[in-house]
């Protein structure tokens, strides 16, 4: 049977399995709700991964669905047990559910592929750059903005600590050149520090820049992240974030479309070495511009 992973993927897999088993057994939401003595709403939330399930409740549902495969029952028991564990991020305090899912997937994926057209991704941000970005969020309070930055820095510390002795290919980031040139904050030192940070980390992950001269390309549609897992753990998950909200895509057609787009962007982007030189060139331009402004 497939092995298990951390709490986020375990909860997703358990909820998917329970939904599949209920449908396969011909049982309705009402049947399951009556079996547990709860509302249909709870069963729907359980199958959506929004609430957990106790061991006794799980066994009761498996009996209702006539699951007599011992290997499958043992796997589901393992998923339920691991799904109850606290993620490393829990001590940071409450976070929006969808962001918690993102952090969990990021922590458990064996490879993370990101594309950002306008900003440097969170795992690579300096605290000053992150603060400048979050200050633009007019719908959140200063304290909420500060906490968001603290959580982002904690994500980085966890991710890079785990990456100390592993293959740099676990993180593959492609950004548009605009992300490197768009100033964050009023102080030029914020952007300089951010670009220096990219150079400092460049030997620990795959970094590519799509230059302006590449013209139009699939990334112009918007940012997205692909979380890849070992085959026996989970299928890939695509995360997309925009003004209309957040989406987690798992259908094979959606994943294939994201893979094709990422592959196309990797092909038109500068190589990692060329990308590092692009960052250095932009830093040089910034220094010359700042020097000219000082002279004037």
C-alpha cells in the first residue's frame, strides 16, 4: 500500500478515500451522518478535508462502507493518526485554512516549482522586502501585516534548514524580469538587499529569469506553484492565487497544463548562470543610478 506523509497530505488522502469509499458502497451523505449521529454538513466537511475524524468514527464509517481489506484499513488508520499531528507551523498561531494548506504542501513536497511574474517568491524574500510588500495590503491591519512577515520568515527558516544537505532541485523558481526591477518600498536599499539575497541563495536552488526580450509567454497569465510528491504519496497539486481567490488544482488536465506552461517558461528563460548575471547587471544599474542621483 502507498506510504504516508505529513499531516496535510494525510488529511487530504483520507478525505478523498472516504469520499470514494462512500460513493463506491452506494451510501449517501445522510447514511453516513446517521451512522455517526452527526449532520450531513459534517460528512461533507470531512470529505472535503475541512474537519478531522476520530478513530472510532473512522472505523464506524469503514464498517458502513463494508471495507474488509485489512491493508486498506491499516493505511486509513495511519492516515488518520498522522493527520491528527500538529504541523511545525501550529505554534505560529492561527492562519487562514488555505494558507495553512499551502504551508503544509510546501513542507511535504519533494519538489516545489514556482513562477512569479511581478514579485520575488516568499521563500526567497528578505524581511525588509516582505514588509514592503505586505504594507501594500490595505485590507489588513499593521499587526496582521507584521505577523504575515514573521510567518514567511519562519517558512524560510524551516525550508532552508531542511535543504542544508539535499539536492538544489527541490526548489525551482522562475520569475519575470519585472519581479527584479519593480521597486519594493521607498528605500532603494530594500530592493538591493533583495537582489543580493537571491545571489546568496543561488547555489541552493534552481533560479531562472524570463527576460523582457523573450516577448510573450504562458507566464503572463499569472503566478502558480506546482507541488510534486513521490508517486506513492500523492499526485501533484497546483496552487494558483489571484484577485478572484485561491485555488488548489489536482485534476490531471490542470496539472498537465501547468507542467507544460512551466516547461515552456524554463525553455525561454535564461539559464541559472545567465540569470545570476542578470541579477548582477540590475544591481550594477541600480548602483550607477543611485550614484548619479547622489551627484546631482
